[in-house]
C-alpha cells in the first residue's frame, strides 16, 4: 500500500484514530490514516466542548492540554514519572482517597521554567500507588518486555502512577477511577481485532480499509442495540455462516435473541 507510509520504503502500516466513549462503552468516530500520521494532531482536529478526555502518557504534551482547556473541555492524563512541576497547595486526603491508593493530591504549576507558559492556569496532580492483586496472589504473572514505543513494562505487581487533570471539583479517588477505566479502550481494540476479524484487510486503498472499519463498527453497534451487549466470537461466526449460506436467518435471529435473554439474567 504505497499511501500507507511507515518507517521506510519497505514498510507500510495503517493507523486507526478512534474516539471511544468509556461511559457508553462504544466508539464515537474513527479516521483511518497512514501510520506516520500524528495521533495528537488528529485528536486536536476533532476536539469539542464539554468533554472529559481520558488520555495515556503519549498525549501529555503541555501545549496540547492547554488546547483542550481552551476548547472548554477537560482532561485526565497520565504524566511521565519525571514530570517537572511547582507545588502551590497540598490537599488533605479523605479516607476514601487513601483506600483508593492515593498518596497525594496537589495543585501545581506544571512544567519547568521553560515550559511554564504552555498551560495558562494551575492544575491538579494525583499520585496513586497501584498493585495488581492477581500478581500478588500468584494467579497471574506479568511479563516484562519493551513495547513498540520503547517504553519498559515492569514485572512488578506494584507501581506508582502520576495523573494530571484540570478538574478541581472531583475527589481524588474519582480521578483515579476515571483513569482506571481508560483500560476499556485497550480491551475494545483487542476485541475489535480478535472478535470482529479485523486482523486481515480486505482492500489496499485508504477508502477500502475505511469502509471495512466502518462496516465492522456498524455491525457491532447494531448487534449491541439489538442484544444489549457486544457480540461474542460465536456471534461473529454465526453472521459469517449466515452470509455464506450455512446458517438460516432464523438461526441467526435465535442466536441474537439468546444473547438478549442472557443479558437480562
């Protein structure tokens, strides 16, 4: 795919820029580009007022966070551990905050002296001590590896994360809970590739791949509206069998009705 630039002349890749509603558990909009397209620039082009954007550390660019504020929206974003800031006020933690693992809650000026003007007002940072009960109990072993973005992922069951937000009205425990739910985005992408069968491209043009992505998302939303839950791998198989002529419409409807009844139990 000559249009899908990535790394060098011998490599091609496609990137899907997807806005996902954690509250609704559903995608809101999607754009398909070559892999070299900036994720921050794409999100900046679709920023809208009245939203709370939950972002990982890759989006923690101070000028970008300021643009979210200027759009009359807010953000909850993970900062890198070496983030520079100046403390303005230390907030008292509640019992609920401590039980959620919050170690401190501060109002700060974010950035070094050179970056201080990138954000126009003070924000909050919250440090949370997190531990994975599955690892501590021995039920699950976390693998240590280096990701494609060259960020190290530790084997340790415990870690400390630093979260920044311009929302001064929410309790620290709620800010931590919002960021915790960001993992639903990763689960959606895993489900999208594994269940909806989007590991293989049916076209090589940008328009063709965009159509494939939208068809998969539309199918997901229609089944979710019908059954009240996202499709399972079995649901995807039944749809494929129906279009191939190996399953009847009655069998497909019976399967989706079963999903609906299971969801109501």
